[in-house]
């Protein structure tokens, strides 16, 4: 299972460090957060310094239906001539979809990326909707339009799906059947599952969402597609166990979990507290909690190189390196070529986390809300539901 940096505001040299230390296999750029010329320069620099890295750009076309909102923050997306806002009624026309794809492929083909992610809209309600019909049309037409460019780089069709859509099993299965039976398919998919808020972790750590995100990875992979999961963070090894090719995460909460609210003004406030990603807990804990817990449950310490950054509390720019290192290590430990072995590894990891949390509670340590164990039951139940539905 590969791991990519999900790039947003505040790039700095984080990704270069992650690539140089072999913590990352590549990066996914976002046009919202970097000026066009700056992005081109940074992509060229990465390709030069790390020729084996996979560099992609998320078109972020999914914001096009929201672009006329007076509160929207499109950032630097408007630097790209291929981006403009649309109404759903416009995108129901095949010739409009073709025009969007043609203009996008023409402009983005000049980038030194290793593959092309095609644009698509956001399925914000359900698979039984106008949005889903439009999204499937973007997927169906992408390869045919792309072939006209005679570009031999792999094409990844994007799918951006709200978590609510994953909770209707019948509609979900019909949607999967439609996108796996394409006459002219892309090489893979760039898959994003969206929460209602980039802070609403219970949205993603939900039994049906975990199970169906894994089912999407399995269904696409067994049909020969590569699957790159955007904003997958700690779920990355679980998606890898189901057949995913890669996951991605970044340095802020809105780069670890996707929500359309990242395009709208935030309420401000102080910077997030620096946290430590514990492999044992499958979760991030505060620096002060790490110090308190480690005396009672030493296993919360990963025993990896970037643990040294937390003695004392690290700089904010170092936090993401520790996260990438921990997820990379989890990928190696949990994901194998045997799906049954991988799923059992994941289940055992959740059970070990549950035991560790019990030991923390026995020691009388009270954890911050985000550091607690609410993610474990949905993970375990999601794994169980996935295995039952996949008959594994």
C-alpha cells in the first residue's frame, strides 16, 4: 500500500523531507492552495529530485457547483483557465461534459505529473440523484476524451462521494456495478469519501462507511483498477487490506479528512494542538497524554525514528513526518498480498488498540475527546461487515 502526501496550504519543505526519507511514495497537489506558477515549479522540482515519485493533481472540479456562493473560497483555482462554475442542468449535457474534460486535459497535460486525475462533481446526497448520473457520465466519457490527447500517462477517474451515500446498500451496489462495467475504462480511480465537516470523525468512523469504502476498493481492484484513496489518513492500511493501491494524508485536519467545508471560511481560532500518532492506538494523542500514558502502556510509543522529534514537543512542521512514518509502518505491518491475512492483521490491530485503551483507563488517565477510543468499534464492525459482504 502506497502513501501519498495530501498537499494543501503551508507546503514548505515537508513533502521533500517525506520523500527523501522514503516515508512517501508521492504527492497529490491541490490547485486551491498554490498559485499556478508556484505549483508548476514545485512539481517540476519534485520530479527532478525524486524521479520515482508519483505526482498527481486533484482537479478540485467538485467545487464547481458551489462556485457561485458568496461565501466560497476558491483560492487559486481560478488561476486555471479550465475551471469555471456550472449548474447541474448544464452538466447533464454530454457535450458540456466533453468540453470540460477536453479543456482540462489540454491544460493539465503540460504538467510534469506522473498520471492525470480527471475532473468530476461531488455526489453530495445519494447514488439515486442527478449528481450521481452526472458523475457516472464524467467517468464513462473521460478515457475517450483523454485518448485524443495521445498522452500515455495513466488516467484516474475521480469519484467524490458523501458518506451518506455509502449507507444505502442497494443504491451503493448498483453504482458499483455501473462504474465497473465501462466500455472504455480508465487505468484507475481517485476516490474521496466526504464527511460533513473536517472535524466530524464520527462521520468517517462509522460501520457502514468503513465497510463500503473498503468494498469500493475491493470491487474496483478485482476489476483491474488501481485505487488511490484521498484523505484516508489512518484508514489507509484498512483500505490497502481491501485492495487499495494508495492512501493519502496531510498536515491539517482538512487534509486528513475531506469535507466541502474546507472551501468555506472557518470560524478562526487557535492552531490545532500538536499530536502524536500512536500505531498501537490507531489514533493521535496529545503530547502531554503521550508522556503520561507511556509509563503505564509503553506500547503507545512506536519506536520509530521520528519519536525523537517528540523529546521535547516538536515543531509543527515535524508533526506530519511522524504521522507519515507511523502510517507507512502500519501499511507494512498490516497489508500483505493475501487479503485474508491482511484483514486478520487489521482486526488484530483493532483488538490490540482496544486492550491498550482499557489499560489506559485502568491507570486512571482521562483522555481528550479526540484521543479516545470511539473509532475502534466502528472499525471492528466495519471490518466484520466488509468480510461478510465480500464473502471472505
